[in-house]
């Protein structure tokens, strides 16, 4: 773990674009389009920040598709806890 660099996405998220590129160079084979991938990551982070400001907790329930996703996610976690599987995994 000492030799593995930080995630390129995390570095770019922190505003360290040059370190993110170096991390991508280390992770990708020689000749890969590092600058293109870094630009794609930066654009995705900017889009997430743009969209993140306008989303609230109520939005999970307004849209029928998002409401279904929320219900399925909460149900899956609840059923997993109710089945006791975490208790069994924790004891092994």
C-alpha cells in the first residue's frame, strides 16, 4: 500500500491537477492519453459540483424513479440487517 499513489480522482477533486496527472501516469500504460482522461475527470467533478447544489433530500421522493431507487436501497439494507448476516460475518 505504500507504493500505491492516491486516487487520481481524489487528487483532482482536492484541486491538485498536476498530482492527479502523475498518479494517472503511474496507473496507466505508457502512451495512454493522460491529459484527456484528466480533463474528463475534471469535467465530471465540475458537473457533480454544479448539480450537487440544487439537490435536496426531498428530491429522493419527488421523482417516481428516484423514489423506487430509494425504496429498494433502504429495503436491501434493512433486509440484510434483519437476516442477521452481519452478525454471522462478524463472528467468523
